[in-house]
């Protein structure tokens, strides 16, 4: 009988999810203090070096376990396939670009709103996945439908419902995933 071994099959995505889990645990242990210090971006002084760090690290923090589990489920479902197709370097770039753009937009346009969580990265992955069957000169119907359904819903919810969900991060993540998906698949087509 052949021996079965467990493999760390998607090192970037798995490490990202583990960092998110550690940040969520640390937030729980510190009663929210670690999120405020490191894992939430908000309108803080530009003289504070942590302000710039939080533009990137806010994607690791989550408001609680349900928030983390929801994002981790999508990341673990979509991420390994994307990492296998595009490679770890491109996935790291998607995560960093999504974090930075959502962090900056939140800081500039929503000064009274704190932002944390990997939802923007999740939406980037969702839209990036819809480009899987891309061919030069074509736009997949699956991409159009995913964009309409996911981004359309976020625009609708952002206009009609006041809650603690950052529809902006979802929309920006979707745009980053769409642009990245087009660019990555264009060079491989």
C-alpha cells in the first residue's frame, strides 16, 4: 500500500490564511488591541509609521472568528488553484496590491471608517478565477456574469444597507482581480 503524505500544496495562500488566523487569535487574546495597533487601517496620523504598515496588514486582521472563517473558506477554495496556475509571486502581488489600494482608498475617502479583513483579497481571487479559460481577444461570459453578480451586489448593498461590511473593499478587490486576471492570462494566451 502506498504511503499518503500531507503536502503544503499552496505555500503563499496557506501562509496567508495562517497569518490571518494568528492575527485573529491575537485580536481575541488582546481584546481587540492588536487589531487597532496592527491589523485595522483607519485615519491615523501620517507621522505614525504604523499608519503605513496598516495599509498592508489590515488584510490579516478580522473582527472575529465568523469573519475569518468566511474569508478563509474562499481563500482556501480558490487560492490553491490560482497559485498553481499563476505561481506564488503573482499571488503575492495580487494580495499586496489589493491590500494597498483598499487601504489607501479607505484612508482617503472613508476617514471615519476602520477597515480590516481579507474580503478584498477574496473578491480579487473570485474575479481572477473567472479568467481561468481566457483566450486572446475574448472575454469569458463566466467573467461577465461573476462581475455582474458579485460587484453588482456590492454596489447595491453599499447603496441600500448600512452595516459594518466594506463594500468598497469588495469592489476594489474585484477590480484588482479583474485587471490582474486579464493581464496574467493575456501574457500566457
